[in-house]
């Protein structure tokens, strides 16, 4: 069993020193040159996922008018993936041109994702055995340890609930150096985005929609990553500096896409019989992300949102466990007061639990492993340790 409409977190924090372009360096914000607008957007995406799964896993019945809104909370997927590609491009574009750089890139990516994921595998194996009477099996364990489950329909959802997106993210990490060879500017990135859309639709058409694998695979999700590449190249081209009030224009366009889709009745839009609404929703995110990179909004970007964004990986991986832990309380609240009360109460309880747990994992597991990734180079030389990538 796994959480279906979750997303692979970006787990990146682009920093000043990693920027390939002077214009990007000048736009960095916050401590250590972090793009705090990106951290805040990670917090928004993680919060949406927690709310979505709190309602879904507790089977809370909500008013019909809210059903469509709740369903779309699970489509924070495009935002997480778009942020991932944008952040990785800032850190690595033009820098993966030799074997030593590729090795260091692979080591850092592995140390960013694997330690917490590996730490949770025995926890979930125990939970599944004790609570759901599902004994551990050899093949799923090997698939998860090697991160090959993203290629294996039936095992793709991972042992760790919501872990399917980690498999997709790992595949994208492996593909990124090759993508960089093709996506060299915004035009070639846009062409690659178009090709990825066609491939995604054709793939889903070919395998049908009978299983969750139609959604939870790298081909279906690649267009979301590619929007991040397009946004990155638009940003580094300097064209936005020529646009008056670019921040407000980009934000307005991004926010206008969703109501425009509603007015045009594009919900559950299909092409060749394939639901492509997720790609329509995803078109808003490059505009919103670029607006927050250019000039972070004070309402969105604050100490709390940045705090949550920095811990978004832990929040993402740990929140299903916290939902199970809080489930008796949420179910009791639902029985006593109804789902309208239980949903916000349960969400707040889960957020408190997962924020505390993610803060612990961030300090004890994530930061030490990120610092290890930064200090270890293939040539044996050292770099200054930093708390995030």
C-alpha cells in the first residue's frame, strides 16, 4: 500500500556559490545566498501533500464542492518536480563535463536522498508486517535499496509510502547530465518539453489508466521536470530583466492560468483519451517560481515557510507515518464532530508531528549527509561544508 498522488520533493536549495550566471548570483536571497522563494514554494507543496493525504488516508467525506479542490492538492507533483529541475540546473548546468564532476554529482545526489529513505525502509517493513500482516519480501527490498523500483510496475510505489516519487527523482538525476547536452537554451528546452509531452501522452495511451504506474513513472512526469529547465534558461538569458515589473507580470500570469482553466472548463482535459489536466496545471508553476526568484513575496516568504521548505524532504517522507500515528485521533474527531471538523484538526495535528519529526531527521541525518557530500570530492580534496545543496 502506498500514498498515491504524492510527489517527489526537490530537496534542493540552490546557493550563491553554485550559480552559473552572474545575473542569478545577484538575485539570490537570504542566508548563504539561498533562494528563499524556492524554499517557501517547497513548503507550500509539502503542506498541500500533507493535507491531501490526511483527508485521503482517513477517508474523510467532505462537501461535494470541495472534492475537486482536494483532488488537485495531490497535483503539487508538478511544482515539486519543476523546482527540482530548476534548482539542479542552477547548481550543475555547465559543470558536469568530466568524469570527476559526474562522480561528485552522483555522490551528492545519493547522499541527499538515500540516507533518510534507507532509514525509513525497516520502519515501513515493520509497520506493514505488524499492522497490515504483509511479511517482507526479497524482490521489493532489493528494488528499493537499488532505487530500481521506478522501472518496475507493481513495485513502483515503493515500500515507503509516498516513496514512488523518490524512484522517479532518482531516474531524473541519472538523466540530467544527458538532458543538459540537449537543453542548452530556452528554445531547445522548450522543444524538449514539447517532445516529452508527446512521449508522456503516447506512453499513457499505450499502457492505459488501469494502474497507478500510468501516473507514477518518469515518462509521465518528465514534462514537469522540463518546465524547470525552460524556466532556468529563460532566467539565465537575462530577458526578464528587460520586462518592466517582471515579478508582478509573471505572478499574475501564473495565478491566472488556473481560473482560466476553470472558465474554459478544462478540468480533466483529455488528448487521445489521456487526461492531461496535470500538464495544464503545471504550466502555472514556471511563472510563479520565476516571480519568487526575481522578487520573493513577503507574504509567502517568511521564517516559517523557509523553515518548512528546508525540511520538506523529511516532511514528505515522514508524513504518512505521522498520519497513521494520528489516525485514531482523527477518526475519533470525525465520529464526534464530522469530517468538516476532523479534516482541519487532523491536518494541524499531523503538521505538528511531522514538522517535529522532520526537524530531528534534518539535523541528525540530512544535514550531516549533505555536508559529507559537499566535503567529499573524487580527487580527495575538500570543500567547505554547507548545510544544504
